[in-house]
DNA sequence: TAACAAATAGGAATCATTCCTGTTTATAAT
DNA sequence: ATTATAAACAGGAATGATTCCTATTTGTTA
């Protein structure tokens, strides 16, 4: 089995990497359509899932919508519940994974801290 | 405006409080139907949202499904990605809210830490 | 250049959740 | 108690993000 690099996947990755705005799949789809008119929703979803599985991008659960993050360095999120904006922040120490792993009998894959509240714009 | 206490809401709250299994709305709906045969899905969802808004129960985002937690004391969650189980754990200090609030210009409402991985059953 | 698995487009299907409407019910005022 | 009324309900339709399906296209290898 070999790995294929389609133009679609490359474009989707570029779009996610090119913004700090933590976009939704739909936002990414619309942005992609401006460049590749005939790209389909299914392709966007499939590639986002695949890129996330490969660890090339991150996923944030924002209510019932998934958002995507090109920043794969460990960091935390501020989520404004009024405007649904997501901001990056660093609260947790970078080695927390290992500390937690020592404390509990659980195969730790990812630690995510989200702070919900209301941002300065309100 | 006054506050109404329907039998349905009381039952739903009791069900959520009576388990540590972090059930989904659908699980709660089915459990409720065994006691109150004609209760509707809409009622379950409406009341879960309302109870969560009042701070009487907590909400956990598990993928694209919401789960509910009768434990409103501050705590963190272990989420097993193989069996979708949620376990309670205490990692963060209880006064983290206040510490974070001092650090950032953001009206902090809730801090949630979720550790994803694979539990002992696998 | 041929063979073939991977990826795609387009659209249908899924499924949790919300919304809508006519009816019932808990509370407050009389 | 009775009545008035807004809150809550049941039942079912609508929504919307995401996944799934199928015939077609496209990268990669031989």
C-alpha cells in the first residue's frame, strides 16, 4: 500500500495551516471551493479526519461542531460561548502527559484543557 | 415569572443523579420511559439543557454526543476512545479557576480537562 | 503504457438535537 | 376553591453536521 497525495488533501492542509482561527469543516469547504470549484464536502471531511489521525492537524470539539487547528504544538484553548471564538493559550505544563501517565493506569493519548467563558469583545 | 417543577424534570434529574456512568440523552430517555411511559425525547433534551444551565448537572462533550454528569463538584474526565466510557478523576487543583482568572482577561465560567486514551479493559 | 488501489464528486442516508403546534398542568391571584 | 395564564408537555417534523454509497477519475508502481 502506498500513500497518495491528492491536490485536494494538500489544499485542505494548507488552508488549515494558514489560519489561526480554528475553522469548522464547513468554513474550510467554502474556502477550498474558491480555489478548487468542484471539491466536495465528503472530500473535505474525509481528509480532515485523515489528517487528524496522522497528527498533522488537531481537532477541537466546540459544542456539536468540530473545529480544526493547524497548530500541533501542545496548547490549551479559550472558548468564548458568546461568539464561539477559540483562542490559543498555554496553561498546562508541556510534560503533563508523562506525569499523568505515571499517576494513573490508563494509556494516555491526549490531554485537552478548555476554558469556557466570555471574551473581551463583550 | 415563576419556576415550575414538573414531574418530568424531577425524574430526569433523579436519573442523572442516580448514576456515575455519564449517560447520553438517549440513555436517559430510555430509562425515563420505563417509569413514565409517555415522556417524549423533546422533554428530555429540554430539561437536560435547562438543568445544565442552572448548574444542577454538568455536560461532557464526547465526540458528537453530549453526556450528562450528576456530579457538579469540580473534577476531570478520562475518556476511553475504545469503549467511549467516561471516568471521573481529579487532576486540576480546585482553585484553578481563580488562578486562571487572574492571569487572563477573560470571564472564566468553566474549566474542563479531558484525558483521552485507552482504559484498562483493553 | 497498463493495471489497480486510492481518492474523488455528487448526492443520499444517518442520527443527535432542536423546533413546532396543539394540549396539559403547576402556580399565583382572585 | 376557581380561574387565569404562562410554563411545560407529547408527538412528530425539521435541521444540520457528518458519514456513507457508487460510479468515475487519478496517482503510483511495474
